[in-house]
């Protein structure tokens, strides 16, 4: 094999390994955060899980950002594995109370 072909194969191999590592970290961090992220149940939405504390403004914003970041895995998990989705933050519940049961 020529040196050029061998260099291309090693570069392609390194890229594949790097992408697999990124995918492993993405999926692993989702599994960890969805199972152990914020382990205290939130009063109004106990079926879901939280990536951050849903009661504070900063925690609620962090939860929403991570929910959008992990959206593909949330859909896979909700439809095929556990059937659970992230819970609502206090800000979400206060902004549209009629959608979430009518009253708090």
C-alpha cells in the first residue's frame, strides 16, 4: 500500500473513531441526566424527568436548553423505550396553566 493511501485510511479511521466517541458521549450524557439529573420529583409533573432544577429561573432555562439539545434522544426514548418525556418547568406551568390541568 502506498503511503498516501495509508494516510487517508488512517485519517478516515480517526474521523470515524472521533464521531463514535462524540455519539457515545451524547447518548451517555443523556442517559445519565435523564436518570440522575435532578432526582427530586417536581410537584406538578411527576411523570417526567428534569435535566436541572425546574423551580428556579436559571434551572428552568437550563432544563429547556438541554431539552432542545437532546430532542432526538428524548423522542426515541419516549416513543420506543421508557415512554417518559421531560417535565414542565415552573415558568412553563405558569405561562399556560389551562394547558397543564387548569390550575396549579
